[in-house]
C-alpha cells in the first residue's frame, strides 16, 4: 500500500512538472522576441509600428488617451440581449462614416483619421488593431495596470447602432442601465472611469481642446477620483457647456456625469450646476467612488478586470497574446490634494466609510495645461 501511494505521488509530481514546463514554453519569433504562442509573433512589428507612428515612441499623450476612448466607444456597442452591435469588433473604424456621425462619438472622427493609415499598414483586423492600440496607449502611462491582449477578432459585420455610448449629460440611472445591458455592474462602471485619469475633453468646449479631467493626465492614478470630489468654482473655457459642471482647477474640466457618479446625483445639468457644492448623495455610486481614492493597487486590479471584460465583449475563441505588451512604468506614490486645497474642500458623499487622509501640494493653486500632443499629429 505504501509503495502504491509513493508511485501515485511520484506520478502526480511528474505531471505537475510537465505542466509547469508546458506553461513556461516559448517560441522565438523571426524578430527575435519570444512569446508563448507562435501566432502572436505577427504582433511584435505592429506594436513597434503603433508606438512609433501613433504614440511618439511610447508617450502617454493625446493619442494614447484617444485610443483608450476609441476602444470604449467601439466595445460598448453591445447588448447581452443582442441587436446592438458586435462589441469589441472594430466596427467604429470599419464603418467609420456611419458611427462617427453619432452624437456620442463627437470628435471620434479625428481619432479614426489619425489611426486609419496606421491600421492599413498593420495587416490586422479592425478590432485587433483598435484594441491593441488601446492597451499599448494605456500602458504608456505610468501607473497603468498590466493589461492583457487577446488576438484573433474577425472583421465586423455591421456598424453598431446609435445610442449605445453613454453621454456626459445622461443621468446616473440611464448610464448604469446602459452599462448593465452590456454586462457591467455598478462598481465595474465606476472602475472603468479610472480611464479618465489619463483622458481629456476635446469637443465639450471646442475652444479648449485637450483639457484634462485631473491634474495628472500623464499618470494612471486615483487623482481623478479625488479631484472630482473637490468643490468647483470655475469653468475652464468659454463658460458653462452642456456636459460639464464647475471645476476646482483652472485648465481642468469636470464632466457632469463624473460629478453625478461621485455624489450619486440623479439631476439635470442646471441643477447640477446649482448644487455643485451641496451634499445630495445616493449610496449606489458614492462609496464605490471614494473607495478608489489613494489605493493604487486596488484601482489597478479593478480597472484591469473591467477593461479586460470590455475588450472581450462579443468575442470568442481568441488567442492570449498578452506577452507582446510592454510592461508599464510603476507609480507607487500617494496622491495629494492640489495646492491650496485640503479636506475642507471635499464634497464627501459616502457616509459609511472615512475619507482617506491626504497631504497637500505646496504653493498656489495650479493651472493645468492641455495634455501633450505629438507635434506631427493633426490637431
């Protein structure tokens, strides 16, 4: 009996060793890089192409932000119940003359125009190119989680219909309903908004293109979640525009929908402006919002999971090619209140947990510059 048990143990250990060797197995591509799957070899030259021609050799600038936005607008054209598009299939590039006309996609035509020539050089399907560019763009921003990438999306069959992309003027209830129809829970919706930490607005107020949503748009961090909660006092551009509310910092824009999520407000634009410094709360979203503040590992993990889900909407039988994606730079610092702000300026909306203790940057209140733009891009 003892010998039989020993034989079983040895056999099991051998199986585990074989499995471990199989997991670590890699192939060397013609370009010299290694990957776990030979099918992924074709992606290494495309990674170099995208980094060079779209992202200025790895910058976390306007084009990286735009690639991230494009991936969301493409993938969210999906419904669990069917009939709302193919999800993360690249239809927004393939059928750009249709989808760029939708109101929620205002400004997307500029992004598509910059990406399209690079897409044609890549040899990839529209979906694979678009979502590879998004993962690379986010990864250029220090603090980004390591995002996986799956390869093998077929060409899209048709454009997504209008009305699938939430607008900043939509209510919390309407946005959550649209996201739930695509398969996302309330907290997943809040975590996906971490993308706004490296994002900017171009069309809400066209007089101030590339206006960031927080003071550190070159870093994937939780500064965005903090600054949306600060008391607003100004508009960064040509007065109040549809889709924005008062901002705490010059040069920074606060979206109406972001502020509504941070407070749990279910109000129209006019009322949001009036109560920007009030405490009208709804626990559906306010505590999820506060939970992210100054917890970098938390938001990295949550965004990674939600964004991975987004990039797989409507897709099956893909190949994991995550090992072709360069590792992002770390960001491990605590976030801080912008200069001249402190705890007294926070519009606390979550009453069930303590607000984190944060230091303040020294000096006068800053003016936030527009996000970096590659000098040879179309502005």
